[in-house]
C-alpha cells in the first residue's frame, strides 16, 4: 500500500513538474516568436519607408535637374525667371510633400520663390545648403538639415543643386523645400502604438524627420545611439533592442541604410506594447495550467486517501494523455496547413516532394509536378480588393482539391498566388490530364475578372515529369523544370498548360535519342 502511495506521489510530481516545465518553455517560445514577428514586420516597414523617402528625394532631384539645365542654358534674367515660375507652378502639384521651390543668385539673393512674392533684400547666403554649394563645385544634390522656412515659417528639409555660369563659375542655387509635416503624413498613417516612433536621419546620425513630430528634436544628433555605434558599423540593415536616450523607454528597433543616399530609416516599437498580446496569452495559459495542476493535485490527494479507486484515476490520466496527444496532432496538422486556402503549406510541400523523389528513385517510378499561377492576380486584387482576391485564391484551391483525389497526391500553396501539385507515380499524360481538368473546372466556376483578357479568373500551369533514376538534386531540378514550363505557359498567353520536356531528354540513356 505504501509503495503504491509513493508511486502515486512520484507520478503526481513528475506530471506537475513536466507540465509546468512545458508551459514555461511554451510561454518563452511564444515570447521569442512574438519578438521575431515584430522585428520582421518592422524590417518590412523600414524597406517601405526607405523606398518612400528615396522616391521623394529622387523626384526632387529630377525637378531640380530640369530647372538647373534651363537656368544654365537660358540664363537667370527676369524673363527667364518668370518662365520658370510658370513652369514650377504647373509641376508643383506632382510632389505633395513640396513646400516650395526657391532660386538664389551667386550672392544668395532670392530670384524666385514658388509660394510667395520675393521680398526686396531677401537673402539666404547664411544657409548651410547655400554655403555648401558655394564652396563645393559638386553638381550632386545636397540634402540639408531641418530648418525653419523664412517664407512659410514651417520646418522644412532642403534638397538643392548649384548652377553655374558658362565658364564654370558659381551662379547660384536652386532649392526644393519639403515640409516636414507633409513628409510625415504617410508616417502618421502607420499604427506603431503609443510608444512607437519612426525616424529618418543622415548616416552620421543627424536627425532629419521623426514621427511623432516634436520641435525640440529638430537638429538632434543620434550618432552616439547604439544603432550608429554598434550595429551600422558592419551592416546596413538589422534589428536591436535598447532603452531610448530621449525618454528611457525600451524599444525594439529596426533600421535600414539606403543603398544610394546617405540616409538611415528607423522604426521603433515600445517593447512593452509589442509584448502586450503575448502577456495576455501567457497569463491565460498560466491560469489554465494552474487550474489543471490544481485538478491533478486534487485527484492525486484522493488517490492517496483512497487507493482502491486507483483504477479510475489511472483511466482519467489515460484520457488526459490521449487528449494531449490529439491536441499535439491537431497542432502538427495546423503547422503543415496554409490557413487561407486549406492546402498544405510550403514547408509540407518541400517535405513531401523530398520524400516522393526518394521513393521514385528507389522504386524507379515517374514523379510529376504541377506549378500553377493565377493569371493577372495583382490586377484582380487592384480591381476587386484583397478580400475578393483571398476568396478567388480559395476557389482555385477548392478546384485543385476536387481534381487531386488520390491519397498519395498533394496540393499545396507554394507562395503568394502560386500553387503546386505533387503527383507520385504519374506519367506526363496523367499529369497533363490533371492540369487540363483543373483548367476545365476553373472555367466552369466562371469567376469574373474584368481586368483579364479572358474576362474571368484563369490560371497558367507548368508540368514537369521526373523520369526514373533521376539525379541527386532531383527535387530542385523538378521544381525548376516546372517553373520553366509555367513561364512558357505565361509567355504563350496564359490560361493554358505547358510541359517541360528538357528534363526528360537530359535523363535519357545514350542511344535513346533519335
């Protein structure tokens, strides 16, 4: 009897300890996943904002280039300046962030301002951008630090070029001023929480733009920030976590250095805010586990008090174990499934393809692969919206599931609007038959797509067949072959099936070719 009690106590301890350890591991793993997801989305955001900032600078540069060429060819007389004023007035709407365009002569006197009449005696020879061009013969653009505009009194960034006399002497400067508040309009549409921030600065740490905008940040230098002292030294993109020097709040930073301009884009999110959802889930998990531990403890105490009911308690433990196994099986299934389409995901596809390639080589049977791409899918999303695009992708996936019925076949979402079907022990004729059946079924679905020349949603299908005794890198070769066939199907007009034949020809033994 005592031995049974000791065994029961030991069992309770092992179960409770294992469950607690598993819960701690799960909570910690979910925390790491949450941080990784934040870093991943922040890096994507820095890429988008970096492209946005570079586009604005490039547009400003092209506008300046046109004005400088006219000034150097036509001169800067009153008539020429008046013509430039009319030209600028017609083009100014093309750049929404534009605050104004100003032309200065070699002494810094204002020759023209696009947003207000030029005052007599207005001079900007003391501005940093003017001094730079006057003392530097470079014809490249210069991105100036934030300043207060003397015409609009708003905070602006200057993008400027110098223009010269015909003999090469300095003739003046043309400057585009970009309103910081207008520049931040796009930033303000992004939800980064209460503690989030977005920054655009020089590669040396001098701040140009920060959201949310604070006037006291203008002119601030972040060269001593860890991003510049530790991370940007040997890489141009990455993530970091540290306390801000402005307010002491710990943030998750993603940074990206522009490839063409001396600019660094930074996206920061408050770490506490980023982990808020994780904390709620962790508390919920902890509550559930504590409840479960309490229940198990109660059962164990009852087992110790009444050893005769041990069989019933053991049955309950078996049921709990089976429930846990079923939960793990469901989790494993979810991990291998694409949530949008219900098909297998990319990871499951690669696992099955590798297995089937080995089986095909071992059993000397053919293996076919279909790569399917929805035609003009971006236009479909642009026309009907992403919700309709998701539904269209689900319809195509259901068609695949209807056409692929053998237990050994696998339909998967390969990526984006691209799907794939693995057909073990299937010849070229069989694979083509499946592909044509997909086209036929999808045609019957008749999903409207007015941006497509076919007037409905269609797909292009590339077919590749791996013959017996394929090479060592068969999986990669098969995917590349199917991708090439898919490319040919698109090149031939889409809504069709194309078969890649080179893979089979390359594997024929000597003497088999005609």
